[in-house]
């Protein structure tokens, strides 16, 4: 009886694990990017995307906004929910709170020192490559917030 109960549990556990090493890395193209900013300092971004070598494994693609730093690098600030991409191509609309508002994970003084003014960002598409890690597979040109 115990073996009979353990078999379904073992099968469920085995099915839940994803072997990301067997999923080829895709490339994403981002086009038709538009933006607007609300009075509450929320950046709304809409864009089209297409992923080459798309894999329909559940929840391996997402998109986010990365702010450009003064040194030319980028900083991902969790001020919104990353979007989940579930199709090879489509249109995405993101709402992302601007980083220089009073509440956030970094102090305003720190962000003021490291971020370009006016703010600049890129939209990125990421693919999960390990349980806790993703790679950027596509990004937009740099966009300035005026």
C-alpha cells in the first residue's frame, strides 16, 4: 500500500522539474515601442516582440525594464511585475513605477548618483536558463524619459 501511494508522488515530483540545459537559447526582437507616464509616476510601455527558437516550456520567458546607469551599464529595479511571455510573438504592455519616487528598494540619493538624467531605459526579454537565473535574449534601443 505504501509503495502504491509513493509512486504518484514520485511521478509528480519528476514531472515538475525542468531541465533548462535542454532548451536552446532563443533570441528576441523588440519593435514598435511606445511609452507614456502617468501623474503618479508610472511608466507605461507597449511593444511588439518576436522570439526566434521559441520553446513552449511553461514560464521561461519574461520581460522587464532596465535603467541605464551613468557608467553605461544597466540596473534592474523591481518597481513592477515582470511580464510573462507565453507566445512566440505578440504585444506586451508593462506598467512600471519610476525608480526616483519615494518608496523603493534603493535610496533616492543612491539612484540620483548612478542613474542618467533624464532617465533612460531598455526593455529586455529574458529566458530562464536555470531555476534561479535568466539571460537577456533581446533588448530594445535605449529610450529616454522626458
